[in-house]
């Protein structure tokens, strides 16, 4: 009996050793790719040393191109990333410089000094473009960047700036009746309402999952440096709204909702109407796996140590994405699907695989693998397959960074822009950094 037990223990030890070796090897490969194929392509060359902030648009081989307009989301994400990098790799001086550089552009050009709030878009020189309307989504990323910059720099003016931005949203965007935040805002911060003349395909006046999950993310970041009572209340409010209202019983997010949180749905309409309103009503697998992580992060920062409800909802979201939106052949999460009326099975409406969804998928799958190591979903195996997919179809091993989508579905993206106002470095940096740390720990 003792001999059999000893043999079992030796086998178990060998399996554990092999597993740890595998995890370490993937972590090393991820960090090497991150440093030599991503970070060194973006920084420091993305710093706009002439007009401030960050250059937005790069060709497939990383040459600046185009008019270089600057959106709050991109500028804030670059600032956040540099602040995180300055802490992760303190020996690299230009990350610290980049974080301060980004903070100063947010302060001096992106913030409305007259009415408050972050502008949505400015030109390369920082002149406001468009109608000066604002969004909760854009302001969420401004808060997110400022909180990270304060954590890294200890610059008290950055914390004061973040607090002012939070209170600006609280004054105009927060809904005291139905809770949550209005997305579309006038320059002063008051909500833009839907009217009889608003096109049915427009999202104007709706609340939505995307601004909600990134407000959750921003408040999570801010609460770690400013444990304010009202901020905690809003962070918890957003967690419960997303978990219990925006997430459907099947385990995916409702994309758009009325101010009272009634879902916007066209499932009872003709197929042509459904197709015309697809932007407003579909299943977005990338957002689902991203939200699973963001909810668990928020719950952790709130100190909800026995929050089994959030854990189970997060697991359900990842499971739904794997069962209904996962490419079983080569790996990867499809972009979009739809539950047509009378059909139990989802229809994949867009089988492309954008880069940010795969980045969020890596992070979520590894998290689930460590939380549920013996689950029949085999999260770690799928994590390995997704990393292999990413390494094969998304990472540009010649010119650097990630293609905008997997080349197995969109080979034309090989020569598409590597950077633009909607594609920077935040998703895949955050994912790879989280994965590297988790794999080694």
C-alpha cells in the first residue's frame, strides 16, 4: 500500500512540476513578446513631443500617419499604460516621462476649463473638434488614467483632478432615480435625452453596458487611492447594476437600455429590422469575458470576500462565451452573435475575431482556470489554445504589435493601421501583464 501511495505522490509531483514549467514558459514568452514586439514599438515614439499627448495613428509598419486627432479614450489609455509601466519597469525612464506627459495633456487640453468634464475629441494641437458634447465613457477613462497616475507619481494635483472629474459626473451624469449614469451629455454635463426625431438606429439617450463597465473599472481604480464613502457607494451600485440587471439570465450583456434599465431589443421585429439595428442589439463575446474580470476586480477591491454571487455570474459569462462564441477548431472568441426569436441556439453573425476580445479572453480564461482548476470547461487548456491563436494570427512578429483582428478571418488586416484612436495598447498590455503575474504566482 505504501509503495502505491509513494508512486502516486511521485506522479502527482511530476504533473505539478510539468504544469508549473508550462506556466513559466508561457509567462516568459508573453513577457518577451510584450517587451520586444509591443512596448518598444509604441514607446517612446508615440509621445507627441511637439503638441503634447500621444500620437494616435500608425501604419502597419509603425510610421505615424494621418491627421492625428486625439480622443480622450486613447489619450487616457496611453497615460494609464505609461503609469502602470513606470511601476512595473521602473528602470525604463521614458515610462515615467510618458505618464507625466499624458497627464499634462489631459489637464491642459482635454479638460474643459469652463464647464468641466473631458472633451471627446481634439485635433493634434489640442483644439476642440465637434459640438463639445461629452460622454460618461470618455470621462470614465479620464478618471481611470488620473487615478493610476496619482498612484505612480504621488502627485496630489492628479488625485484632486480625479476627484473633480468624479464629482462632475456625479452632478450631471448620475441618475438619482434609476441609478447608474447617462452616457450622452451636453457640454455642461447634463444628459442628452432621446426625442421623437432621434433615429431608431442611434444610441443617443440610452444607457449602455460599455460605459457602465468602464465606469466600474474607473471607480475601481480610483477607490484604491481614494477610499471615499460616496465613491464606494457608486462602485457598489455599478457592480450590482451590471451583475443583476445588465447581465441576462443566459450570461451575456444587454448592450443598450432605456433610462429605467429596460432592455433595448428588436428580437420581435422583422429580420431586416434586426439587421438594421444590429449595433444596438447583439451578443458581444469580448465584452462579456472582459466584464467577468472587471466585476471580480471590483468585488475584490470592495473587500467582498465571500461574494459567491459575483463569482458565479462571472463564471456564467465566460462559460456562455465559450459554449456559444468560441472557435473550437483554432481557438478565439468570435465578435458577435444573435438569439433570433424561436431559436434556442445562437447564430454567429460576425465570425471575425478582433484583437481586444482575444486579449480580454486570455485574462479571463486564466483567471477562471485558477479559480476553477478542475472544472469540466477546461479553462487552462482553452487559455493555452488562445495564446497559441494569438501568437499565430494576431501578433505581428515582423513589424510588431497586434493586428486589429485575427488573420485567419481577415488576412487583409496584415497591412491595416496598427494604431488609431480606437486601437492603442491598453487591452493587450493589461491582459498580458495580468497573465504574466498570475502565471508566475
